[in-house]
């Protein structure tokens, strides 16, 4: 009844259904999302450098990203139960327990250590300090409404959307066919590329692997979202 090379599913000890994440629609969706975030990475490299940008232009940029990723999020949420053969609740969209929240807090700490440590190592090897373009642009802005919009996007929407894309979809897809490390590496790699910054890709990949561990340990989708939101909050406060 189970043709998976991965022994367990997110709803352990349930094994993957034989028709989970099979068929052309799974691979079309995965390929389309991977191409989108690959293009984001390439666009980020080509446009490296921090342009002068007004608060209005920044607002429009964030709102465009919100609408685009929001539409993609709705597609993925609608497709997940069909492709995985599990309900969204079974995939982890349920209230986290105190234990789950505790794991999420530890995950946020691990994210800070690994991501910042990885970034520091890359800066040391490259003999250059680096900040993501979006961070440098944010530092130019002083309008409270723009700062609030960016903070809301980074702390609320982005963790929910990105954890749905990279943990609930891509990590489970990798877990289904290759086990934890295949899922974590694929998910982490795409997570790193999605931020459109060559210097930040590897540190964020390490952070993405940590988030896979949080999801794998708790089997709760909101746990890595909490870790992710906490990490982004600390990053904004540090600015």
C-alpha cells in the first residue's frame, strides 16, 4: 500500500499513501514555484546594489509582493490536500501545543546562531561586509506607515507563506521520496534562493534546514512559522 522511500509522513506513524505527491500536477506545481524563486534569485543578482527609493515606491513593491505571493499561497493551500492525500490539519495546520511553541523558540535561537554564523563566515572569507539590499533600502526609510507595512509583511505574512511553500510543500515532497535530509536540503536551498541575495543564500539555507527540523519534530506547520516570525522580528529590531 506504500511505495514511498520515506517510512513516515507528517502525521506519524501514518505511512504515505501510495498516491501521495504523485502525478504530473505535483511536479508542475513544484517546478513552477522552483522556477519562480530561481528567477527571483537571478533578478536579485543582476540588480545588486542599493537604489534610492521613496517610501511610496517601497510600499508599492511590498504590496506587489503581497498580492503575488498571496495568490501563490492560495493555490498551494488548495492543492496540498489534493496532492498529498492529507488534510491541511493533518499536514500541521492546527493549534500548536506548549511543547510545539517551546521547540519553535529553540528553532528561532538555532536559526539566529546558524544564519548569523554562516553570514559572518562568508563575510570573513570574502573579506567584505554585506547586507541584503532589502535591509539597506529599509534603513533609508523613515515613514512610520512604510515601516509598519514592511514589519507586518516580514513578521506575519512572509513566515506563513514561506513556511507553507518550503516546509509544508517542498519539505514534505522531499520527505516523501528521499527522507529528511533530501527534503531539508531541497527546501532549504529554495528558501535561500527565494530571498534574491547570493551572499545570504547559504546562511538562509541553513536557517531553512533548521525550520525543517522544527516542522519535522513538532509535525505542526505553525511551529516553524513562529520560529521564522521570531527570527524576522529580531532581525528588524537589530536594524
